[in-house]
């Protein structure tokens, strides 16, 4: 075994030039997939995630071709005393991993659907688009999020609040079983019947904490067609729109999952001409019941005030990306979040003022979205690991794009000040999938009640006594 230099804290540091080639050769001999070190062709691409603001600098990258490669890579890391980071698409990237082993699961993309049991088996690197493509021919749909390019497993481990959420719950509620490689390299099938404590922890406890999930089995929803889209109103009316939404949304059926967003669109050609470069208050959502009933509900907004642009319509759920219109190209971004039990007028004023750009100024917050929760999301809170992360009524997500490193400090300051101003009105809970970077690590504990966090830490200590999976949400 090649000894790895350690820091005074006992943590392994980067591999030295002398040891690197030897260690890489050992792992290459053990797995079918590629093994990369700094300087190797493909290393930069393999370490990069969707959020380019966070850059991993691992000593070794493994790109497994199959489940057995993951087992061998984890066992190898144990033998060499290497920390482990797991990444597929890299949307929910946390603290950068410096040194150690990065297991990039992006090649594990198999998806199989059983139309009889209405379930899907989803490999670790599969995106929601792959799951959709497999499920749609059977008239079924996964509980995916706002973008189909997001990795299905990582999204689910963090909870997963999507456009079917109020009716069916979070993505984690749909899981029937996980295939997990534990930190000691043991492959186990985790379910409520086999390892109920681990199963509970994985369903919303965060990604990359208890080992490597190589696949999951999920229940699919009987949804084919939805009534969904966006109503665009002037950003100048944001306060009025947000207050109306606050009063309107809780009165709606659980068949509707909706949000209101202050959206600042770039002046680029990929944005439709009527919206290009504009700022808007947007009422968006997805109705999964009878389309005529959904249209009647949205007509209440049309009757109240005619929107500038009306994009609500009947659509196949497979086209759900059109609801949130999330970016599809990697970018540097900062994301933060807060939960509210109620939206006070003062909180609405803060959100509107901070998100709406001053005349002649570029926006530092490109999107301030408030999702209406409750329904099946709230009903499952008490028994879920991430109980605090799903028990509020309204969930705020603030997104900022950082096109230039020089802008990062201004963006960070704006998000911090906004959260400070909102502090008197929030619950203090954190929804993990709406955080990133150092903030994700710093606020992860707020996703759980004290009792649930204690239980999670006990499970973590039992499975990972050496803290090998230290770039995770449970630490």
C-alpha cells in the first residue's frame, strides 16, 4: 500500500508527484472505467460540475463503468486513506474537494421501467431526461424537479421539490430502495425492510454522506398531460403580484404546485423577443388534474389583470422544462434559500426591492422564486429525515449568476444582506437543494430538527467512522 501524506489533523493531503503515478496505476488495474490524475486528458472535464463557481481539485478521479467499479474505487480509497467525493451532474455542488478521490458517476446512466409495478430503476449518473424518456411511453412520470438535465439520484437524496410535489410529495418520498456502497466498500440493498435506519437517512438526508448510491428504485406517478406555464406581469407590479399569490395559492387544490417569481432575463438571443432583457413578476405552476379545471383556476389571474405574456397551456409532462425555463449550459452561480410559514408584507417588500434591478443597473439576483408548499410535502415532514426542510408553507430560492469573479463579492453581499433583512420573518430551516458551496455546508444542519440530526449523526458515525465522506451534508 502506498502511504498518503496527511495533514496535522490527520486528513490526507494531495498525492505527491512521486506517489501519484503509482496510485493511479493501482486503481486503473482494478476498474474497467477511466482513472485520471491532474494533467491527464479529460481531468478538467471530469471534475467540473454544472455550477462552475465550485472547482474540485481531487488527486484522483474515477469514472466507473459499472456498480463493481464503484465498489473497487471505494475499497481502494479506504486502503489508501483517501477522502471521497461523489458527483454526477454537479448541480448541487458543496464545498470544493481538494485532494482525495472524486467518483464521477456520469457514465452510470441505465434506466429501466416496470409498467406493471409503475416503478423505475435509475442508475447514479442518469438525468431526469433519461428517466422521462423511459417512463413517458407507459403514461408515467417521475417526481422530477424544474430541469430534466439534473441528476436524478443527487436530486432525490436532497429531497427533491418538483412540479408534482404538492400532490405526490418530494422526490425522496417516491424511493422504494437504494443500492449503496458503504464507506468500507460493502455493496448493500437498502430499503425499509432491509436497512430501515439507513433508508430513512438517505431519503432526504443529503447526497454523498453515507456512501455511494449506485442506483435507486422509485415509484412513478400516473401523469401524462398537465396544464402548466407562466403568466408574465410587469416587475413594477411585483409587490401586488406576490401579495395576491400569497392569498391565492393556499386556497388551491393539491393538484396544483405553483410559484411566483421575480425574473430578470438576459438580453440574449435564446430568450424570446417579447421577454428579452426584461424584468417580470411571473406566476407559474403545474396543474396535474383535469386540464379544464386547471384552466379555470388560472383564469382567475387573467380576469384580475391581463398578463403581458400568457404561456399557460395544456402540455405533456415530458415538456415540463418549459415551466421553469432553467438554463441548460453550465455557469457560475450562487444560490440561497429561506422558508416562511407566512409571507408578511414586509418580507414581500424586501424580496421585491432586492430582486428588482434599479433603472440602468444590471441585476445581481436573476431569479427570486417563492414556491407554495404544503399538501403532500408537509404531510410527509414528520417521518422524513429532513423534517425541517419541508414543513414550511412558502419556500424562497434566490439565484444569482456570477459572470465574472470580480462580481462574486457584490453578489455574495447582496444575498447575505437580503437574508439578514428577511431574518425576522423566516423559519430558519434550510432546503438543501437550494443551497450551494460553503453555505450548503454551513447551513446543512438547519434541514433537520435536533432529534433527527442526532439520529443522522449516529448513523453517519456507524457507517463512516473515519469520516471518509466528509464533503457531504451530514457532518
